[in-house]
C-alpha cells in the first residue's frame, strides 16, 4: 500500500483523456431516477462533503436561518449510541438527510422525476456518480462496483489501484458524448485529488479529543469541530 502522499501524486498525474476514454467505453447518461440520492434498504444516504462545499451550499441559500447543520451531519461511522443519541469522534462530514434517510436536497415532482435542489452547487461526489477512481484514500460511493476499466498499461481491471470503477446505476451502458465524458473525467480527477488532499490534511491536523457524553467531535481538514461546524475550543 502506498502512502497517501504517493497516492496524491498518482491522482495528480491522471490523464483526463484516458479517464474520458474509460467513461465512454462504459457509457453513462443520468436518468434522474434519484437512486443515488435516496436511502437504501438498510442505511441512510451517505455522501461525503468537504468543509468548503458545505460553505458554498450555505452561501447559495442566501438565508440567515440556513446553517451548517441543514447541509451536513457528522459521518456516522465510528460513532456509538449514547443515552441522547450518537456520540464520540468521527472523521469528515456527510450530506444531511431527511426523515426518510434521503439526501435533504433531493425532491421529486408529481410524476416521480427526481431533482437536486442544489444542483449547481452539489459536491464533487454527486457530480461524479456513478464513477470512482480506485486509489487508497479516496471514497467509494454507495453501491457495489459493477464494472471497471484499467487507466494505464501498468494495471488491469482486476487490480485495486489505477482503475475507473462504475457503481450500480440504471444510467450505465448508455451513450455519452465526448464533451460530457471529458467534463465528467475532469470532475473525477478533481475529486480524487481533493479527497486525498483532505485525507492528508485530516491526518496532519488530527489530535485526539475527549468528547463529553452525548457530544460528537468531527475531525476534518480544518481541525476538530462541533456538529454545527464551529471549531472545537481547547479545554483547559
């Protein structure tokens, strides 16, 4: 396994043209089914969102009553159940969910057609679904990988690294234009780089916290935070 720093260098060297070729070979067109925005049978929708993406979504709403907690929730992994709900320490943020466990920004019209109410400001993981790049330190979306394509001559589709993965989605296998494939490829490369930069910053900024009962501490690239996104004050 390479270090995160080595993986970041690999991500920066990814070829947009090669990624676009791989996307074209698989094929994709969004059908707006909303499956990637909804909870599955067992778990709430969980999609990683970076701190600056949360702030961009905050600013886009132009509503003084709209805050961090309306957009993001602590990533649930690693938290434990306390008397008053989840508690403990975790890493990173997930998009907030509604009472059904769906993404809070997902809505359906009367015909059942899904739409993202924050489409222009949606996070990179949403912009690039159903694809991901298999590098240590990058996140994998919900759903099993159902197809993969090697990105260079040093890897084959059975390797863990250097592979474009396609996850479960009804839009796979459909024709995609070269312009759309290249736009998606650029977003995928940006996402891989950003995820690794974030992981490295989390590693470098991390310091163990001591949450009180019922308290959650979230560690992200900017340090330790409370659930409302404010920095955790150092205790004496």
